[in-house]
């Protein structure tokens, strides 16, 4: 994975807060403490969004991500981490409400949290029914629960208007 400083910096290193397309927006990245979630969180911060990430067990990684984003003063954004089990749909409403309490709005929902079994086939003995149930709960049920919990907030948010091409 790319170095954190590389993820925080922009290709131009000249981008200012005023020309970022997500300034004033709040994004929630589930599973945002590791892997692709970290890269997504940094990309959103680089475009000016305040970023909330959820994690189930990687508190140190989530808190490091938040600290790294917030210490980059040139980004002008804030970040927060929330511990939530995406496999428990009853926690979705609380997560969305926590983001709302912290940032006052939610504009972007990235359902990134996922469970997978690399290099395993469906008949692998390591993938029992409990593991399959957990995978379904995180990858499907948790996503649906987040989408159901967030629509009112997402609908009142203004749409991001892409920058107009230069003449």
C-alpha cells in the first residue's frame, strides 16, 4: 500500500481548499481503518470532505487515520472514528446518528466494510456456516441497514456539482 504521506498529498500539491469539490461535505466510510477504506478516506479528505470511518476491531488503525488526516492542516478537514460491527444491522442507526451528532450532516456513504476469504473455495473446511453467515451479515445485511438508516440525511444534502470543463 502507498505510504500515508503519499495518500495525503495531491498529485499537484497545489490544490487549495477553494477548488476541492467536496468542501463542506461529510463522508462516512465503513471499514475505513484498513486497506481500501484508508485510501478512500484519504481521497475524500484530499477533496475537502470531513471524514467519518467505522471499524469493528482496529481501533489503533482507525485512530491513526483520524490523527493523520486532522494533522494535515492544509486539508482543512476533520475526521472521526466510530466502533461499529457492520454485521449487526441494529447498529446502523446508531452509527448514522453518531456521525450526525459529530458533524451535523451526512452527504456521502461509502459501504466499504466487507468480509472475504482469500484463496478459499466454497467447499473449504475453514468456511463453515457461521463464517458464511458472518460474511452475508457484513457484506449484504450491514450495507442494506446503512442505506436504510441514512436516506433522509442523504436526500437533504445538496448534490456535488462536478467542476465545469475549461473553455
